[in-house]
C-alpha cells in the first residue's frame, strides 16, 4: 500500500537548504565530470592510461593514535 501511494520517484520536488551544501557541491562535481567526459575530456580524479598501474597509498586509521614527539 505504501509503495502505491508514494508515486513515481521522478515526480518528487526536492527542497535543499543551507545544511545541504555538501550534497549540492557533490552533485555539481558529478554533473561537471559527466559533461567533461561526454565532451571527450578526462574528469578530475581519473588517471591517464599511462598511470593506470600506479599504486595509491591512503593513510586511513580508525582508533586512537599515540601522540608524536612528546
């Protein structure tokens, strides 16, 4: 019953506010990347084919680290 009364997802109207700046920025970046790729460019964050085998090192850690130097 709930699904049939909500309507099609595309019919919704979204009201983004000031606290949704991150969502707005992310959507803008995705839209720009799609447009750039569509026009034959290389979007930000995409490595050139020559660099495709490089290993990226990400420093991520969950927990508490000891204080460095003192």
